[in-house]
C-alpha cells in the first residue's frame, strides 16, 4: 500500500505543471526547515524546563533571597536563574551602601530596609526580565506555526491551479474523457496531499511543544510572584538582610 501511495505521488508529481512542481518543492523544503526547528525546540524546552525547575527549588528553598546569589556563580542560562540574577542585581543596587558592601563581600547581616518605591523598582526589573525570557522561550515557534499554516494553503493553491489548467486543456481540445482528465486531476491533487503530509505531523509536534512552553511560562510567572513576595517580606516588613 505504501509503495502504491508513493508511486501515485511520484507519478502525479512528474505529470504536474511547473507551477505544481515548484509548490511541492517549496513544501518539501519548508518541511525540512520545520523538522529542524521542531527538533531544536524540543531539545531546548526539555533542557530549560529541567534546569528552571531545579533552580526554582534551590532558590525558593533557601533561607534568604540572596543566599543563592552569594553561594553560586552565574553560570546558568535557564530562564528562572536569569530572572533571579537580574533581579538580585537591581535589588543590590537599591540597597544602602553598607549593605551593598556586605553583599559584595558575600556576607549577610547588615540592616537593609527598602521603601515601597524601591521594591517596586525591583519588581519592575523582574517583570522586564520575565518578558525577555518569555520571548526567548517563544523564539522559533512562529516558524513552525507558519509552515503548518502555509503548507496546506500552498497545496490548495496548487490544486486549484492544476484544475484550472486541466479545464483549459479540455476546452482547447473540445472534448474530454476520463482517460484524458484523470491524470491531470491526479497531478493537481498532489500539492494538497503533500501539504497535508507536512501539516499533520507539524500540528502534533506544535501541540506538544506549546504544552511544554506553557508549563515553563507558568513556572516563570509563579517564580516571579513568589520571589517578589519574599523580597517584600524580608526587606520591607523585617527591614533586615538577615
């Protein structure tokens, strides 16, 4: 059955017009690009989800908000840690000079009371980095969605174009039979078949990747809320670094 199917596509492809062949080649090229992006995004999201959840457990499980900042090096590229390090840098800059010196010396214990305005500045920085990291997570998904949407549309265009050519040839000949019309209609349908073959697995892959992406974005939002809540408690209400 598979051999019959492939032979039908190949024979239809060779019988199709230049327009049809061009559309099929574009669809095949776009499918290669889509598969490359799917594999790359699948690997990227898998790594980001694991590293971000591990970082979130370590950071939110520490006794003070700056513990992770003082005991670890900034050698991670996970969204959670990027948000954490950028937010901590802003937090340190709005602290009193004495407290900044203690933090740079990797020590805790100096009073560091922050005003509501200063905490708002820190929160603004956290949300800004969150937006940047969200865009990084989204990067590449648009290519997949574009190929999934355009492949069947190009296929429909090729089919309609092929049918128009078939009817034009029939009108020029003055008559038509099944034997003369069937090859033309068959070749016109090739582009639609190829477009669906590209789009169907692309939809399945995009659905999975979107689920992974939404989970990661939800973790990032939850982290910012929890982290800013701890900053408010430790630096506004207690007014102390330790």
